[in-house]
C-alpha cells in the first residue's frame, strides 16, 4: 500500500464519525492496538523533543524500508503516533521524505488539537522525517 493509499484509508475511517468524541475514541483505540515498544527503546535517544507528553519512536531499517514502533504515556498522543506509523511505516526513506501528509488536515486533526499537542504532532513528523533523511544519506554513501 502506498503512503497516499494509507492516508486515504485513514480519511475514510475517520469520515465514519461526525462527533469529535468518537474520533478521539478511535485515536485511543488505535493507540491501544499499537505494537508494544520494548522497554529498551524507551530511552532519551528515542524520546521526541517538543512533545508535552513522553513519546518514544524507534526506527529500524529492514530491506530498504523504515519500520517504526512507538509508545507514549498519553492515550491520544499514542493514537496520533499510531496513525503516523500506519501511514509511514514500511516505506522507503525517499517515499517518507516526499510524502505530503494531507490526511492530518483532511480528518480535522490539526484543528482539534491543543497548541501543545499540535506542536507535538509536528515534532513527531519531524523526527520520522529525520530518520528517513539519515537512512537516505546512508543509502547514498
């Protein structure tokens, strides 16, 4: 599945709900379904700067693709990182760097986050793209 297809799938899933309480519940459910992050990855190296909550993102390079696992101590934030993983994990560094993450605005997420959570979302995206940039540089070296 391409990043675009994954985003369209997320948009479709969220379009089933008109009430933001239901959408928040869906985010919480996505976070609860997230693969458990091994405790050894919950370290300062994987901790995302700029998030009010604690969020850890682990990136592994497997067969030319980046595979992300993550965790957070906040339920909605965990759901947000789960969404990002659903869309971006399993793609090449170039695909991730070139991705236009339009689903965030299409589902109305950015409009329904507090300023601190919105900053955290941007920090998560920035960290994922930083991993992609680093692995792309390794590929080209």
